[in-house]
C-alpha cells in the first residue's frame, strides 16, 4: 500500500485520506497484538503526513517520502527505550523541548512511540501538557499492545485505532512470498502467531521453537498417559522449560485441539500437519472425552501460569487432574 507492505489497508485508507484533506488529530493510539504490523502502519501514516504532494500523499517520489522511507527524515522521530527498559521523564523533557522547534523539512513533525507501554507514569505526565496543547504541526503516534498501559489522561486525548489479527490465509501468503519453507511450516507459523505476520516470521526463524515443539509433544503424551509416574516426567520437562512455560502450554493446547479434530474425523482442520502421524496415534489412544477434559484442565493451567504458580507444581497438578478424571471415568 503506497509503497509499504502493510496488513490493514481498510483501516489505513481513511487515515491517509484525512491526512490529504488536513483533517487529522494531533495524537493517535495504534493498539493491537505484538507483531501485527502497527509500526508499519505508523510509518506509512508518517509518509503521508510529511509528503510534499498533498493530493497524492504519500506519493513515494518526493524527497520527503524518499527520506521517510529511508529512515532519515528529520521530522519523523521514533522514540524507543534504547538499552533501557523504560522511557523516563528526562527523555520526555528533552523531547517536549524539541517539539517546540518547527519542522526542519516538512509541514509536519511526527513522533512515533514504538512501545508506548515503556513510558513510565512520570514520563506520561511530563508529556501530557504537550499533547493537550500541541503545536499545530506536531503529530504523536503511540504504539501499544494494550492502551490500558497508558494513563487515562493520555488516552482521553488520543484517537484510538485498533489493529485486529490478520486472517491466517493472508499471513500464509505473505510468508510464502518472503520465505522458502514447506507449506505446513508456513501454516503452523501463521496460526501459532495469532494472526501477527511479524511474529510469524520470527517463529519461522526460531530453531529453538522446533525443538520445543517436538519435546512438548513428547511431554504431552506423558501428560495423557494413564501411568502416574509419567506425570512426574512431564513436570520435570515443564520445569526445565520454565522460561518458555506459557509457550509450552500454548503448544499443548494446539496439539490437543488437533487431536480432537482428528477424533471428530476433521483432519483438514489440523494445524500441526507436520506432526499428523504422531497426533493420529495419540488421538486414537486417548479418545474424544479425555481430550475435551484435557483441554479444559490445560486452559486452567494456562491461567495458573499467568499467576506465577511454580511451573513444576503447575504441570504436576495438571497431569494428576487429567489422570484422576480418567480414573473416575473408567470406574464409572
């Protein structure tokens, strides 16, 4: 779209039109999941705001557009935390002083906060007066996965655009154009990313994830085993992978979902198609009823993990709950 590859054309088209007509707000929040393409959209909007051809902005041909796309435009400023975890008051005070200087090259100055959640409360308060009474040439774009990370006083002065997950088929097409990978891996990455194309790309390049997928499937087999001793094996695995505990649970849920699809004679809906033979064997050994209960218990384990429950204890409890439910069913 206008020389940039983005994923939310319908959302951006009215915004581009408003920039051409001069009907823009001074502050925006771009909200959506990490990796869904919010920064790409913000940069496209910045192109339009600094473009020298109002009628066709962003034209992609004028010096301003070329500089913006090269990342060298002096009036397009990306604010990051750098090597620090947060953006503090001192950095914002420097920025607010800089905002008062008129644009160097274009009619607008655009400030993109790449991760607005990194702004401390003090930094947001220091910025508040500037976004309340901004110079007529300044535009602020706050990028965040959750706008609640911003103070209500900041949110109330911004126009919020929500960037939804991208349809998985489109993510697959995007990955196919940029990565020479088997189709089954592209499909898995698209779904596992939750509709976030940039995250899907990182998944494809994450060699450690493929190891984790294989070992997680091994551990899941032990979770579903009728032997109690296997519960401790699964718990040991979960403890070893505690740094990626939430990802392991996510993988387990995807595997369980696929196994349930297989049990319901719907193999076309399977996501982990590269693991299909193992999943079919596991599904046949477990049964639909136990799989449904296992999904329910794993969802509970996911909630417990977010509450910082000890990973080993969480996995052991999960395995025992699944086995007890299975024992009750067999007795019944």
